């Protein structure tokens, strides 16, 4: 049975590597390192395996196209592996040359501007240092020194991105039998680069959360804004991720919110398991949507979403200027969940803090989904108890 895009996209690593067959011998090898397109064949008396590329850099459709070319070569009596080896011997396999091959696959689905910008930065920052080195001789030290030189001129963020790009290019080289290993596969930015001091966003102490929840419930501004604040408490996504949400991202029967990569800070997909309380808020919002695409439409009547400052100004009006921001909900949730003993990895993944590359992002965003759903429901229940305690306290005081 042929594979589908959704089957390939949702394939997750297991304890042992496994294969998903697409037909005609093409299969997807799935392991903890990634997803690889492969084809096993015999030529003469020898059994061989040809590596086509890595998903999602090489899509299902693209893999089928390459596979069809391979089948044609075999039918014509040509060994595809031998031809590929000859091509690599003819080419000057420097890091720059391999990067050019990587670019042809990587840029599929990217905008022309993004492709041009990424390549220009490689030409400025990376190729002068290691572009002419044979890819098989590239070492960890070569890449480290290149990246450190970028950082030392004050471009820390660029240094981190270029380390990631070098790793992607070398992973491509390994996947296509151009190099035996990726010398920076296990190198993280923090291993060689200083950590930028994190910005401290204003946020309340955990003990002040009940009062905040009560103030949100009693907010006298727009209904969309009040419900936005409630959903932010329950999901602790970034403000931009919240206000830009469209109804097509929500799977209410499946109890999940699928935020696409283009709306995420890390440019990788993100899944938010939805608690019963979150679904109740969304149903209330649906009743106010009147067929509009955005969950939180602008109050101007224009076909866009509410302003990025709407949440912040609502907090100002409630008396929290300088004490709480939209981002503060994330820090507060993280602190409380850690104190309650939830696994750090689950919390960090739910906060979308991981710096994920193009390949690992295809499945990392779905890691720990079941325990994360349990954690999000427990968080919503905790918030519900705090809200109830505030209501009881107000009634008692009255």
C-alpha cells in the first residue's frame, strides 16, 4: 500500500528502527536520528542500498521522482550507486559544493527571499573559512573555529544559526554517502557559544494567580479579549501564536491545537493538547466568530486578527501595568508545573523552547504527546481550583 503525506509526516521513532514501504521497493527508514528514503536492490550478484535523502527535506513526491529515475537506470543496465559515485568523483567535493547540492533540496517549499538570505549568509560567514575544505576532511574544530569567529564579532544569533546550517549540510552529506559522519552532529550552541542573558518578562508570583484569574473573569472589556486571556492562561502559548490562531488549526474532537511552522518562533510545528476547559473557551469563541477565519478577529472589521497589544493593554486596565505581560503567563505556568513535579522535558516541549532543526522537527513536536495532554489537563484543573477558591473567598468576604 502506497504511503500518504500524512503517514510519512506522523511517523514517529520507536525503540528500534523500522521501515515504511511505499511500493516498487521505495521505503522510509525511521529511527531516532530522522527519516531516510532508501531503496534496496541487486545489481549483478551484489545487494546494495541507495540513499535518496532525508525527509522532510526530500518530500514523498520528490522521493518518488528520484526513485523512478533509479528504476529506469536499473532497467537500462546501469548501477545507480556506481553512477552516483562517479558523479561525486568528478565533482570537487568541498563543503561549498556539498552545500550547493543541499541547497537544491532544502529550498523546496521556501520563499525565494529566504533561500537567498540563507545562502548569502553562508557566503559571508561560512564559506570563506571552510568552503574550500574537502567535506570528508572537515572536523569539529574547523566548524567550531568558524562559528566562534562569527560570535566574536558580536553576532551571537548568526553564529548559532550558522552552526545549525553546517550541521544540516553535513547531515545531507552523510545521508547521500558523501561523508562518513557529521562532525558537528552532537554539538549544541551552548557547547561552544556563550548564552545570551535572557530577557526577564514581568510576571506575577504564583500566589497572585487566583486574584488575576478573578480579574480576568470580571474583565469588562471586549468578550474576545476576556476569552483570549482565559485561553492564554490555559495554554500558555506566545501572544503572537494566540492572536493569530485560525479555526482551521483546531481539532476539537481530537482535543488538539496544531499550530503550523510558519506561525512559530522556531519555525517548526507545535501541538497544544486541549483540556476540557480550553475546549469550553473555544466553543464560546466559536459562537462569536460569525464565520470569520480568525479565532480572535480585529475589532476594526478588517479581515485580520486582534492587535499584539490587546492582551497587554487589557492587563494594564486591570491594574497589572509593570507587573504582568502576555509572556508572563508562560513563565508562571513553567514555574508552577516544575514545582508540581512535572518532567522538565515535557514542560519545555510544551513551551516550544527546543531549538529544532528541519528534520527532527518533523517528529519532535509530537514527542510526549500523551503525557503532555495529561499535564495540560492537570494544569487546567489546577487553574479551575484557583478560580473557584477566589470565587468562594469573594462570597465569604461579601
